[in-house]
């Protein structure tokens, strides 16, 4: 028996708002079968889910998304303009990535596609 990834789920006080933001960033569609308590983004690179939680875990995420973009700098600029927070540009000439936060403060990273092919 083998496991397959079903979705990545995030706790948030605003599932619909956060799902809408991620759908816009990934080209996915928002699906809300439970009247805002559990909202999914489907059709993007991976199914994302956002469930209501009025007290998300404080501190750094123990799990985060690592995303890839053909144009790292251009994509980071687009994400920041869309409401992402810039945490830090990381790496060196051999491998670069950028850590950001979504509007709810959840960290995620973006690397350039050409850089991930070499790693």
C-alpha cells in the first residue's frame, strides 16, 4: 500500500478569504462545500484546503509550501503586490529562494524553476 497526497490543509480564522487569495495566486478554483468552515482550492498545483480555526498555532509553521516559478524575481514581485509579505531573500549564486507570508501570516517559499532543476 502507498500513500498519495490528497491536499495540504491550513487552519485559519478566515477560510474563504485565504482560499480566495491562494486561488488567485495558483490559478485554482474555490470550492466551498461546508458554508465557509472548510474551503478548498482545486485545479492548481496541489489541492489546498483551509479550515476554520479561531486560534491558529502561534509561531513559525512546522509545514509550509515550497513553490516554483519560471521567473523567481517577477513572481515574488507579483505575490508581494497581491498581498504577500516578504520575509527574506535567501540562498546564494548556486540556489536562491524567497520566503514569504500569505495574508494570514503563513510562511511559504518560492524558488526559480531553473534553480530547482539543478538542486
